């Protein structure tokens, strides 16, 4: 995808997959969503550096799910309104499915 050095993420973010076999290019959407869902500031910086803001923005706006309390953070990072996020719109259409 890019000649930028691979990011160094904490293995805890990917506890449910084989971290050593994770393909950063083929699984870009999964990685970006997971980093913004569970990562810290440094993880987010690494993600943006590797994938670029255009790719990160595209993935986040089209994600089916992000944790409710992480949507405002993602919105601030990519400078978009929370109403622009697909996961926010889905949550508004189906409020009974997300009992927070």
C-alpha cells in the first residue's frame, strides 16, 4: 500500500486474531476501526501516519460499528460531524439494539 514503515501497535488491540499474521494492507479497514475503537493516542497517530488521513476518513465514515463513546473522538480527529458516521446513523435508526 505504502512505503511508510509499518505501525507498531500494542498486541492488546488485536487480542482476538493472530497478531503475527495480520496483513496491514489487506485488513486495513479492520485495523483502522479497531485502532479507533480501542487504541490510545499513539496508536491513532501511527494509524494515520501509515494509512493517511484520506483512507482513515473513508473507513471511519463507513464503519458499521464504533463504540458509542469513541465516535466523538474519531469525528474530532478527522474533522467531521458525528452525524456523518454510518455507525451513528445506524444507531439512531435502531436504538433498541444498542442498550448503553
